[in-house]
């Protein structure tokens, strides 16, 4: 054992006593007035608590204390010293390594002697992280919405401190970390027959949400509809199945469906997954024709009055009536081959009244023309699916009398394909 001498000052003279000989190694380091503050905190490094100072420090000056401050050196440098006792195992073997850990700067985060924090950290974990990630800390202080995991827990809830096989030092796959806390969303996602594809690519949850803080509610990356239109708002020829460009469908249109106009895509679509096609929040037929069943349009009736379809005869429940003859009912409520809402209406926006598209409604490779024209008390259409017909809410039109009228435009001539 190295000879460590204790300087004792007595009135009139000074003497050196060899501490090893006196068996006072721990007492000498911690209680002689030099290092009395060590070993007093809640968490004490084992060599300190066990009086094994020499396991890390090697005496170079026998006449300690000297005046140069070089009486001791460490028995090894950097992380090599720590790994003399601590196992350099899986915690440090991950593909992605934290900078201080990778460079061996263990004491950047850990106090080598004692601490009031677990793992001998210099400060509470989050404060310690933000000491280095200062730009992040400033942005978080200014953010309107902060993830509850950050407010209530610490960075170690999601991140590993030394290394990880996941990007950003995550403790596991990002979506699994989110689902660990957001079990309600996990249940919805797991039980959904149709899942949002955004949760399978790239950043997964991070495609729509920030992990730490945001200017927008629900930690969204953008405001309102812009979250959805970031993907559903461009033509991407590089994809084998390009996403539908909803932005193009709605920009500049005369009539926009109310939820779309309000930027509330979530009023109709579930952002994570649902059991209905197109991530819709309710049942709605996806085909042009569909046999009518009473509950098939419950999704539409979350906002629209059900009577506009099921009442027959009808009064003021719908404007699409010929006198009291409900024309919605006559189009849709057909057991064999009812026309669904999308047979006449665009779902997002249109340049035509009542969301009726002047360019026609897609029917395979053909846009079926509607040619709807409104009047003060009704209207009429010259569609590609039946002969011209009119309706009037005040004075019902007898369309049967116009069938052979030579003045009527032939519906056959109007039904020729007009292109896509």
C-alpha cells in the first residue's frame, strides 16, 4: 500500500504521520478537515463508503499535502477507471451511443464520490439533460403544450443514458413506448380492421406528433388539417400507390363540406385506426350502388338528420323533394340497388351547389354527369343515369308527362362518356 502521510500541526512544530501505518486511511481523507464534505449525502459511491480511496487514487507525493495539487493521480483515465469495477456490458454496447458515454466522460453526469440523486447524478435527471440540451430546454419553456411524460417523469422514461439499439437513444421502438402509456389508443389500434398507414412508416407516431412539446394541441406537428394534408396534399409519382390529393380537391372550391372547411378531418376520420373503410368513424357504403339497410348511413347521421332519408312522405326534413315526395328516399332506400350519397355528392368539396360536382361523379373510368340546376323552389338534372327530371317543393312536377315530349333533351345524348 502506498505510504500516505498525514500532516498534523501542533503548536511549536509540525510532524508527518504515515496514515497506512496508523490505519487511518478513511479517517484521514474524510475527517482531517480536508474532505469532510464527502460521504455525507444520501447516495455514496461504494469505494468512498468503504474507505477504499486508493482504489481510484494513487499517491505520488509522500509528503501529502503538498503545494502543487499533484499529490495523487487516478489509477486509470476516463471510462477505463469506471470499468475497473463497473461492467461494460449491454448498457454500453448499443448501436447508438450517448456522446458523454462514448467519449468516456462519465463524470459529466455522475459524481464519483456522493450525490443526493440516484446513480450518483449531479442533478435530477431532467435538469442534467437540459444542462447540455439548452436549445431544447429554451424551446420547451416557450411551448404552449408539453408532454405530460416530461412534466411528471424524466427523460429516462423513454431514453437510455448510455447507448441504445434504437435511434435517439430510445428504450424501445417508438410506437411501443407510446403505447406503454397510451393504452386506450393501443386498444383502438389493435382492434381496428383498418389502420392508419402513417403508423407503419418512418417516424410512426412522430409522423403526426412531437414527442416532447408543441405549439398545437395533442402535440401535433402542424395545425388542424395541415397535419393530414402534409401527406394527403401532394401528387407523389414516386409511390406505386400515391395518396389521394385532398388539398387539390378542396382548394378554390365554391362549396366545401363543413368539417373540411373547419379543418376538422377528425370529425369524420379516426387518425389512428377504425373498423370502417377510409378510417371513417362510422358505417357508410363505399360503392356507387348499395342495397339499402337502415343502419348503413349512420355515419352521415352523426351530423345530418336521419329523417331526410327515411321519411316518406316528407315535409321540411329535406329540400330535395317533389312536393312531399322524398327524393333522397327514392334514390337511396332501394333494397336491390340503391344509390349511395357519393352517387351525386362529393364528400370534401365541389364547385356545384349541395356538393354536387359539375364535372360528374366517378363511376369506374367514367365521370357520370349530373348537370344539376337549382331553381327558387326546386331544381332539375340531366344525368347520365336516367332521363331529365325536375322537382319543385311547392308545385310538384309530373315527370311522367315529359317522357315523350319532343322539346325535352334526350337523356341518351347526355349520357355519353365525357372522359375521366
